[in-house]
C-alpha cells in the first residue's frame, strides 16, 4: 500500500469536495435502504390490515404517512443519485487533472536517462492506463468502503434500538465478517494475481503497439504470423489470469451475500420472538430484515474494487519508479561565481550512462554576451555537450556552472496544437504583434497570413502539416521569443537552403544582442554569427 501514499496524499488535498461527494453517496444509499424498509413495512401493514378485515375485525391503516415517506425516499434517492453522479464525476476529473499535473512535474524533474529507458509504447501505457487506475481510487474504492462501514454501523445501531444489545452484537459480528470478506479477504486473495496481471497487461499492450509500429519490418522479415501467434499466447495468459481473479472475486461476493442473508434471517428470528412477546408489531418486525437486505447493494461494490487494488498498486509502483526517481540534483542552478562570466566548465567529461566517454578534460569559459560556435562531425559529442550544458545530462566528471538558458535541440519537437500555442511555449506573455514580427524574422509570416486561421492554424501531430524546414523555423522562433540570458542552438538551420539560412541569421542578431549564444553545427556555414569557434575532434 505504500506505493499509493503519494497519490492518496494528492487526492486528499481536496477534502471539501471529497466530503461533500461522500455525503451525496451516503444520501443515495440511505434513501435506497429507507425506501426498501418503509415499503416492506407498508406492505406488511397493509397485508395484516387486509387479513383482519377479512376476519371481520375492525382495523384501520394510515395510508398517508407511509405513502408520503415512500414518495419522499423515492424522490430523494433519484435526486441524490443524480447530484452524486454529476458532482463526483466532476471531482474525478479534477483529481485526474491533479494527478496528471503532478505526474508531468515529476517527469520534468527526473533524469532524461530514466525517461529514455522506456519506449513510446510504455510511456503511452503509463500516461493512459496507469493514470486511469489512480484517478478512480476515490470513487471506486475510498468512498464506497468508508460509506459501507458507516452504513453498517447505522444498521447495528438500529438493531440495538429495535431489539437489544446482545442481539445487536450477534448481528454486528456477522456484518463485520461480511465486510471483511468483501474487502480485506478479496484483497489478500487477489493482490498477487492482480499485480502480476497488471504487469502482463502492460507488457501485452506495449507488445501490441510495437507490433503495429513494426508491421512493415515484420512483414519484410516474414515474421508477422509467428509474432501474431506469440501475442495471442500472451493474451491467453492475461485472460486466464483475469478469469482466476474474477472467480475469486465472485466467491467472495457470494460469501458476502450469504452472510448478509444470514443476518437477515437472524434478525427476522429475533423479531419473531419479540413479536410473540408483544414487544414489536408485525410491520416493525420486518423493518430491520428488509433494511439489512439493502446492505447487499452497498457491499456488492466492494469485492470488485478490492480485487483491482493489486493492479492499482502495480500501476502506482510503475509510475513511482519510472517518473519520480533520480531527480536531477546536478542541474546547474547557480551562475558562475565571477561577475561577467556566463559559463564555466572545468575538467568536464561527457558520457551517457552505459556508454563510452564522448568528451573528457573539456575546459571552457564564456563571457556574458559572447557568441561561441562549436563544430564537429557526427558522433563527436556536440549534442551531448549541449545536453550537459542545458542540464539534461549530468556531467560524468568535472564541474559546470552557467546562466539559465533556453535550448533548441537537434530534434525538432512541435506539439499537436495551434501555431500560437507552440510559439507561446517559449514566452506565454508574448503579444500577437510580437508573434508576427518573429514569424517575419524566420520568413513564415507570409506562409501563415494566407491560412484561414492564421495564428490559430493547427499544425497537426508533431507538426506534420509543415515541411521539415518550416517546422524547424517554428521551433527556432519559439526559442528566440524566450528572453533567457543564454541561448543554445543545436543545428538551428536544419532543412533550410543557404540563402534562407543567411537571411535569417542576419535578422537573429537583433534578438540575440546582449545574450550569450552557443551554436553547434557540422560546418561553419550552418552557424549564426559567432565571436569564436572551437572544433570537437572526438
């Protein structure tokens, strides 16, 4: 259960909403039980009155009070259920927002190495099924369990009021046993199964996505049928495990219903003794047994919830392991100690975990406002050095301090959103006038001025509605809009012809004036204006 603690703390940050949602669920449950009990009392009272009249005995019955109570509880049950569904589903969506925001913050603070260890299919599973397993914890598990316990206590108190403490104690023992069978019993018998099943489902989901992504390669290799057959075997294992889990949940549900019915029979038996002693009337006699029958609906939700708890723990464990660990403690957060220095690297070594060293004994000092060009062939370590300076890769050795900056990576990344949204990631407060000015700088103003939606033009998945050069210029514009004191540009002009590159490079000087700039490229013609150039020969 410790895997759920950080997420439970996050959920309980909205105590007011959780409490009100619980009250609405409780009102629904109590209205349903009261409706069932009063209806039973009224039917019994009507039947007894009819028998007395048939026997020639004078008898009367009050139709208005029980009839009004039935209508009241029927309406209150309907209204409270409607309000509960609307309000609690809104609460779940808010909790989902909280969970996703917290998750993305933890991802942003974690090491890029950890993020790169998982495939896209695995991240898809984390951000969909694993998050979904957490966002319904309140509505599926916490609220029903707490309210089932509360309603059970109310039923025990009602037993003590109608009968006596001794009989209430016997009924309490049976109800407590039913509660334990529906909750802890299910959890203990299904936890390991559900935990393993969740891992298998995650592996199967990942394998299916990879099968679809690599279908062309599998077809070319003639392995489509064999790989498909392997997937079917994995799916059979998952369904077999699910069947076993469902069977255990079903037996526990049956045991729970048996204990509730046992409590009903005992309460009816106790009531018969009191009825024979003229201590209770016939309608009152059936009031408690029918109310106890209403617990069946309350308890019916619990076995399924606790049967999934092991899988929820597995999801939480994966998220905690893959998204929260190894926060970047070595990110350069302080500027160099000497005034006028933007970057200072001493005896720096750059390497990716599990790989050989790319750079070693690297020393560099940049003055504030200086523009440095770094040239080198593919594999010389340019991008890895840029990642290290940007704080995305921890130095393998040596010391590094620098001013905060903005980084244009070698890979062009655009989001499936509008042009405006993609540009504003770099500077959220930028006005439309400034956005158009920047688009003019990168020679995209005419391109989007002719679009019907202009700045609201949808760029598509990964910017697939744009050419490679256009996408690169949008990413460059986003970086230039950010006013960070240091700018790192890794291959800023990828996909551009020499003339366009030259024109944009000259215009960039206005936006880069006074800022420290580090540009990386394969050749000098792919660099913007620089004060000096160094060559990496590794």
